[in-house]
C-alpha cells in the first residue's frame, strides 16, 4: 500500500512556504483531536497513580509544544523534495499517536494502550533516523517528542500495573 503524499518541493513564495508549514502543523494537531473525544474524566481520576505522575495541567503545554515541533520537523523534511518514504514513516507514528488516546481513555485499556505506545515509540525512533538523512534539524526537533513518549510509556506501564 502506498501512502499518497503531496509532491514535495520548495515552495516558490513566502506565502506558499507559510501555508505548507501551517498545513504540516495542522496535520499534527489533527492527531490531537482524539483527545477532545476521549477526555480523561472520572475513570482516569480514580486510577491509582505513582508519586511521579505529573499534574494534569502539564500535559496541555507539553503536547502543544511537541505538536508544533513535529509539524516544523515534517515541513523541513518535506521541503527537501525527496522524502516520500521518510514522511510516510512520520505519518505512521502520527497515526499511532492519534490511536493511543482512544485506546487508553476511550476503551479504558491501559495494557492495549501500552502496546500502542511502544509501537509509537519505535515509529518515532524510526522517523528520527530517516529524517536525519534529509535534515538534521528536523531529526533533532523530534528528540524531545521521543523523550516525552519514553516518559509517557513508563507512566502508561505503571498505570497499567497499578490498576
């Protein structure tokens, strides 16, 4: 199966360049939309949590920053004009990102969500590797994302085990 991506090329004008950047950031934000449909709610509040569980207010600013960095990263790689496969890997990790919330909060299945987040971690690591060949800056922009998902994976596993 081939994923259809827009033909990557250097935009010819500042406006086209800005629109392309906005498009990649918007695509990353689309992954976050599942969070609107599947809010943590009472179920999450009732879970036994480790002492190192961050307060709920931390997640919004962290994910806001990460989604912007992800969009900029994808845009930088897209601008190279020769990165269809790298962007396909990026889209796979983004799909896994969007899938985690409905599995964890919607289905209330921390074990299954842990499997999703491990797959997502692997896909992010693969994205960093393939982006490196096209743009080291783009690759570096994804490293905080990998770090946060590493932490989130440990938290997901711990919540699964505690509950």
